[in-house]
């Protein structure tokens, strides 16, 4: 099954299970720009360990991408682009990077779930993400902290 087939099938199956019309627009993405890491994170989401993600607000603004909204649903994909599960956004907060808490880091569920680990891997990620956008990492930059729950399967 190809990426498009896997994602389309999960999207249709989910909406049919709810008994609602299947929206034409499919929202699907992974949680990393690294395929191996994307797969690892998709497993954590599927198991209910990873229940949040943190994105730089500046990236949304620079790429004219909409900020997630409460109630939004999307398909989590692995490093190969295959559908893993569907999540629903339950809370969205804008938090300065240096004010992300131990609780936030734990909810994101990565590594040892500590704030120290969270800061290290996110600084590396934001620097990689920012390079082609002409942005520079800053300790006080705004982070879109999106909490979600797995809703399917």
C-alpha cells in the first residue's frame, strides 16, 4: 500500500466509523524531519505516551501555515509516510521556549520525558528547521504547544 493509499484508507475508515461524511481535505504529517525519528515518535503517539508536540510559531508565520486549533484532527504518519493513527487536538498554548515546563516536556513524551532532554533535542530541531527559513533560535521565541489525544484506531 502506498503512502497515499494508507493515509486515504485510514481517513475514510475513521470517518465512516463515526458515521459522518468523509472530508475531502486530508491532514497528515509526521513529528520529525528525520525518518527514523518520525517512526519512533509515531509509535509513542500510537501507544499514548506522546500526547503533545511543540512547534515554533515563527515557522508557522514564515511559511504562512495555519496554527493548529482545538478540535482539529490529523493522521500521524511514520518515517515512510504510512498512516499510523489519528489524533485530535485538545489544547493549544503559545509558550516562550524558556518557559516550557517539566509537565510540558513529560506530556510531549519523548526520550526520558525530562525538560533537559526536551530542551536539547528541540534546540537542535529548531536550528535545523530555521536554517533554510533565515530564522535564528532564541530562548524566548514563542512555541505553539499542541496537546492531543489519539482517537483512532
